[in-house]
């Protein structure tokens, strides 16, 4: 019922484990599979030029204001973190892909980060040779040095990669004001899908020490609150680009996954919910999506993709209050009674 065709891969669920600490070793891949994930995007490997990014500060995560939230299976949190690339060498990473492919029954998506177009292409070729089913270009990490935009360097990288490999290539873009422009640029440069969106970059400060918390620099920040702008970015891109969209950012429940599909996503990549609420999150999401489909009489998710976008009201047609204009002088201030 949940089967989803995505970039030529038949996924048994639209729920994919997003690149990060839940896809950094082989045992996690089997946990993802056992809990019903449709595919896994592996932790991003950085080019040798960025090998310092293979070492992480500790601690590298903080749940902001966790003490003020309901502990346990939370629906509200902000996950603040500074974790950069896959922690092994590139040789380790190619071997990691090979081992995953030998054991996993679900598609494995490699993920890479570099800057020079030649490095992107060479790494992509290795990912393909190791057997990955697709590759995601992490153009937008909040920890990436320099611009997070899909700029001219990214266009060159995308062209070099699609010119080199035969597996599908996804461009993972950053949230912001011009996601749509970036998605169009990625499509024109040959991306087969866009992943919308990576996390925001933020900072939190400890007022006692008067210093930034944890490692002392900006961090990635996300949480369930991210879903509203993520959905907007997906909806905008769905109207304009012609390649599939993998939504990511803020999905915590099966209901969220359904919403992302209704605004145009083909698949939904999930990470924070797994980190906070456990691997069962995936099984729970699958059950909730199935329950929704049964209740609405939907047999394939493709049939509802983009429904909410199709019924959006253009701003000029929004029904507005059309009575008398408000007359400020009629608003007489009344002092509260004794
Ligand atoms: C601790 C952590 C590490 C991450 N590492 C990567 C990474 O290596 N590569 C990448 O493309 N995205 C990375 N991400 C982003 C996730 O893949 C995902 O797109 C993002 O967290 C939004 O989804 P979520 O709200 O379900 O967590 C990371 C996120 C977190 C929280």
C-alpha cells in the first residue's frame, strides 16, 4: 500500500532515513530496514580537503529547552548540533557502502560533500562503483564553509556528477528565501531530484558564561517547528520544477508525512524524530500513513501527491472581509471597571 516509485527505485514506504548519525554504521541500516524504512541516505562523506570535518566536538548535540518540554516521546523540541562529515576515510566510506549493499534489502543512497567539481565527480564515481542505488549531493550543510546557496560552484558540481555517474542524483538544498531559484538551477544543471531542505544554521548563548553554547560556534538547528517552512518550500518547488522532491525537516508523525506528500513530496526523509523518539518512529509513521489511506480510501500515495497545492487559493482570490472599512474613532477605550 505504501509502495512508492522514486527515481526508478521501488520503495516499500515513502519514509527514508535522512543522512546523519542514524546512518553512520551498518547495524543502523538493518535497524532502519527492520522498522520499515523505504531507503536510507548514508551519513555524508567529505572530500579529503575537508578531512578535519571527520572529527566532531563532544558533546555535539543539545536539546534546547528540553527541561521546559514534556520529556519522553516529545512532539516539540529543538535539536541543536554540530556534527560534520562521516568519521572515517573515503576508503572506509566506499567499503561501508559495499557492506550495506551486501546486507540491506532496501535502497542505499550515498551522500557526499566537496567543493571542486572534479572532487564531487570523482567521489560520486566511487559511490556508484561501491554499489549505491543513488547519490545525494549535500550542497547545503549548515556546517559547510562558505555559501549554502546552490550557486555557480554547485551548478558546476552537479553537471560534473551527472556527467559522470549513471545512478540518480539528488541535490539537497538549504532553506531560505530563494529555495525555488536554487531548485530550478539544480534541475537545469541535471539533478534528478531535489531534497528540501537541510537544517537552518543558528546559535544559542549561555547567559552565565556569556559564550555561545557547546562548541562555541553556529550550529545546525531544527525541530518539528521546521515543518511549516519545509512544506512551503516543497509546495513552491512542486508548482515549478519537474523533478521529484524528497521532503526533509520537521516530520515527526505519519500525519506530517501525509502533509508533505499533499504539498508535493514523493518521499520524506526523517532524522530528528528517530534520534529523539527511537527507531519505532518509522513503524509508527508507516502505520499512521496506512490508517489515513484506509480512512480516505486511497490505494496509492501518488494519487494524493500535490492535492493541497492544486487547491491553494491564489492571493488575488482570497476571500476578504468586505464590509465597511474600520473606523478607528469608533474604537472607544473603556477603562476597566472597579
Ligand atoms: C545531528 C545531525 C547530523 C546531520 N548530518 C547530516 C549529514 O551528514 N548530511 C546531510 O545531508 N544532512 C545531515 N543532517 C540533516 C538531516 O539529514 C535532515 O535533512 C535534517 O535533520 C532535517 O530532517 P529532520 O527534521 O527529520 O531531522 C543532519 C542532521 C542532524 C540533526
